[in-house]
């Protein structure tokens, strides 16, 4: 279980019940008071080689940005929620885009204010809306620290309209299983070949544990999706992702195979990722490949169009062969 080496906190978190609880929970951990969780000068000055040490810190503050962003995939809106960043160290994480600004875990204690806005928006809408509450963090992981996800589900279950959704790479779902969720929660488990989990997604749950978590969630009557993401086109990518899909077909329960849907996302990368990974990790596998990637804005890279088209054909054929009855929401 995560135990921070230091806590950076805004003074006003003491005005919130969750803030008081976290300060008490980590009363033995060294603490540094800060003015703004979004601008910690000490952290920004650290070298790339200190990245993994920096990830062991915990930042606690009050979220001030509450703007919903329209989305047109599984959800209608991307919603800023109770955390940002993560304690894991996935080498492609898009939150690393600003160096040492937002890759570490930040917890926001004003959860009542954030959930209230979601509920009001849901109740005002003429159609049922789905809110993505986990686009900036992993709420299953965060729940092991704050219990926020349990609290959220319990306080959202009786809302007349609306659903919540979030992705995760973690298998710590047991606290969610006994909850009365009223079919208002969609959990999307991110998966990758075991080789990529072991060599790229450091600090996350193993594939076997993620699949077991899917089966548990389906048995508890949650709606569950599988997010194959990010797809990384290593030399033997077709063999690895074929084996992954076969493994899913063999290890998912029959009930899960009847209910799941799929999303597929190809990896994007950046100059910042590459710089940090080369200095922070010992012998990292190369994720940047100039023969396969092209520019996507300043300092960012994506796979070339032909390779992306080849990947889409591959996944539609493979998923169609082994999961012919299951919907593919999108491949991007």
C-alpha cells in the first residue's frame, strides 16, 4: 500500500473533513505547507533523474477548476474530480506532459462541491448523461487512500438520471463489490500484453489480476468495458495483442463475455516522455520510433496513418473473431 515519503499540502484543506482525515492518517509523514498545489516550485526544479522519487510524494489541496469538457466516446463530459496523477509510473502517461507539474498524485478534498455539480448537471438534462470522472487519475488506486470512490458511488446511486464512468489499471475492486450502485457506474479496465505491463506500466496490477477484477465487477452487476490501451506497436505487436485477446477470451467469465464492450486507443508520445524515461528508468525499452511515428503538435508524436490503419484492421478482425457479439465503441 502507498505510503508517501512527504506530503505537500495547502493550509485550507483543514477546513474539509477529508483534509482532516488525510492529515491524521499521515500524521507521521513529513509535511510541507504550500500555497498552490498546481505550482510547487521545489518540484519543478527537480531533475528528470529524480522522477521516480518525486512520485513518492503526495500533494493535497482544493480543486479550483470545475469546468466540464464535452466528450463523444463512452461519456458525454470529462469531469475534473477528486484526484490528478498517480503513484504508478507508466512511461507514456500523458500527465507527464508538463515535466514535474502534474505526474505525481494530487488529492482534492472538496469532493462534496465536485459531486454536487455533477448531480445538478445530471438532473437538469433532458437526456441521461454519462460523466467521465477518472480522466486525470486512477480512482481505483485513489480509493485505497481516500475511500472517495466508495463515497461517490454511495452518494450518486439515487440520482434520478445519469451515470459515472472511469478507467483503471488496478485490481483493488473488493470495496466496490458489496455496494448498491443501481447500475449507475461503468468501470473500464485497461489491459495490455503482460510484457508491456511489466516493462512499461510500472507499479500497476498484473494482467491476471485485472481480468479477475473484471469478473468480480460483472458478478456484482456493474457495467464493465475493456480498454485496450495504449496500443504500442513494438516489433512483435501482432503476436502480443493476439495472445492478449485470446487470453481474455479464455479467462473472462461467461457472464463477462456476454456484457463487456471494447475501446482501443493507440499510444501517443512526446519529447518530454522520452527525456524523462531515458534519465529516470534503468535500461528503458524504446517507445519512440521515428520510422513509425510522426509529429502531432509541438513535441508530440503519434503513429503514422498507415500503421494506425493497419492496427485498426487488425483489432477489428481479432476482436470480431473472438468477441463477435461485443461492441467496439471506437478505435483511435
